[in-house]
């Protein structure tokens, strides 16, 4: 039998991640025409929006948003640029924002200033009565792109053939497509956030058997270590190799099978950066996101979700020093909102999330103008069957929080 191997591919969003990196301390606001010069994919929009100066964009967005009043809710993810987040009715991480959207009974429209999988989740939780809009369809997620549905289904078939039905419980991180969430819902699995990953591990292990964790190997590994699972009990599934690069005996020995995915932002942080921060500020507290690599999480003083990082610094005494390992837009915002503390990013090269950064104010104005004219652009909807199974996995997550 001839086995055809897929060539390893790098998601376009991963290749483009460094496009917006800067070495200065402030990400400058520019017209969309100027930002189009950066070598990434942009959704085309009417040329008139591309030349509008930032100040004029802000004024027109306020006017267009006010005209829609309670018919509209604008959501802003923590990693969003300040020029957009200023218009958000609610800020938060992806799941918190989706829950908020689902509770807005008066809102016909939800503009989700985030990335594609977030808008999908808001659509799933909000139901057909909520029309969810993503301002720029090119705002994807490199991590979610690393777990293609066909590859994951092939993996699931291999695991079932090797280990038997019910031997593995799939857990997918919120940062995944609706297809992957639905696969988990259909097969007795669950969704997790970075806040409750440990709780979902306990839930899965209580059922007996093994865990398949998608799509971020680092969050999965760091969570496993917190749960007392040894490195020798965790293996990484490479979707470009037969059986993920393992033998059936490897699979039988493993307790956790980690998908070979990662976050383009959080894998930039290194132990050397932490060492430099401690050299500069001996009393610094280093807090990082659990999507960072294991060595960085181990070297940090604490780790947790974006909400955890934000709250830890807000609740800290004045005069404390914080080195943060997460997306720069959030770090800069935390620093500005906590002037009584020293807050800085571990990485000296300023790299925002390249997909999140594609929600330029010009796109927000474009979709707002459309709504005021009775035109809905960039609506995100999920196939009802996929949405139903994805909702099962999401509801299971809520039951273990």
C-alpha cells in the first residue's frame, strides 16, 4: 500500500505574524492605505475608506454608531488596537465577549472586533436572532488554522482504530474553528479556555482514558504539568506524519496527546527575556500567558489568562514592577490604566497579533455605514448542525467551570 504524506505547510497567518512588528514603544495609528503597504492579506473595501485620516475616522465611527443605538453591540477583544477598542461596548477575552453578546436581547447586530473563531462562537451562542459581523474577513487565527478539520478527523479515526471507541476524550481550546468544537461535541468532548483548562482535564480524566488536546500544544502541556501529568506521559501529534509520528504502543502509553499547534504571539517569549527583566528590575514580577512554551511558564512567577493577567496587575500594590508575556496591545493598555506601577512587555520588539491588528478603524466604519444603509456585510454564520454540536461542547465547558 502506498502511503501519501502531506507536505508540512505553515498557515499564511503564521508567516505574516511579524508584519506589524516595530522596535519603538508605540504602535502608530495610520490610514488604511498606509497599512496596506504591509505585506499581509487585507480584505478589499471601497477605496474612499482607505484614505480617511485617523481623527476623521473616529468622528465618523461615533456618528454611525450613535445612529444604530441599541440595535447594535460592539465587542472588543483585549488584543485589539486602541483606535478600535475605544468604541467597544464591552471588552474581554473571546468567550467572555461571546457570552455578553448572547445576553443582549435588544441587539440585532453584533460587531465582533476580534478574529474569525471568536465571531463564530458568538454566532453559536447568540443563535439565529443575532447577526454577527467580523469587520475584516482576513482577521483569522494562526493557531486555529493549524488544526484543519480534515486533519483532526483523520487523527480521530487513527486514535479510535488504535485504542478503541471511548478511549480518548477530545478537548479543544476556545481558539479553534466551529468544526473542531463540533467534532468535540459529537465525540463526548469539551471546549476549554485558558482559565478553566485544568477543570476540563479533571472532567476528562474522571471519565477514564486519555485526552486529545487541540490545537495549542503549549497550553495543553502546561495544563498537564499542573495536573501532575509527566512529560513522559504526553506526546505531540504531527498531522503531517502517519499516526501523528507515533506507534500504537506510543499511543497506549500516553495519557495526553497534544496537537502540534501554537500561538504565533506567545511563542516569541523566551527565558532569556525573563532573565533580562530580572537583571533590570530585581523585584519584578513576571506573569505570562499559558500559551507560552513550558520553559517560559516555569521561569515566570505566575501564569494565566488575559483576564488573570489584567486583574493581577490591577489588584497589585502601587509601585510594583510587572514584566508581562502576552500581546503588546493589552500590555500597553494595562500600563496606561495602571500608572502607579511599572508595566512592560518582556519582548523588546513590539509585535501585535497580526490577524487581530487587521481590524483597522476603516473596516469598522465601513460595516457601520452598511448597517445604517440596511446592508449587512461580513456576516458570520455557522451551519446549524455544526453549531448544534459545537454548542454541546461549549455547554459541557460551562458545566465544569
